[in-house]
């Protein structure tokens, strides 16, 4: 029987849906996920802001022909995991 874990960390839950943590500090966390269907690397960035208006940014890692990064939408589950990660890092949010 495999080891059963009652509670999974947020990083483990993100890994289950394909995200690999690339970098983490007190101010910034970055994950990446490769989209096999459309052949691009998605970058998911959580950014701390002192004013409490923290950012969740999701984009294609590479720059397009106009010199920009294309936005990649997130599901509600992915956003929920991002918010949970911010809470774990004790990033207080502006109300």
C-alpha cells in the first residue's frame, strides 16, 4: 500500500495539475507548466506588494511577435490555490 497523505501542500496540489515551482522567496513565487496541446510554457507568478494588492499573473513564458507575453487564463481552482499559497506565505491582503 502506498503512503497515504491526509493533507497535501499547496505546492503538491499545483504539481498535480502540472505546475512545477521554479522559484520562491518572501516576495515572489514562480511556477511553470507546459501545455502539450498548444506547445507553450505557461508562467504563473505570485507577486507580493507592500500596499496589500498582491498580484497573480499568468502568461506564456516566451514573447510573441509584437514583443509581449500572451495572457493565459486561470481556472477558479488554480486561483484558489494561488490565494492559499499567498496565505501560507502570510501575505496580508487589502480589504
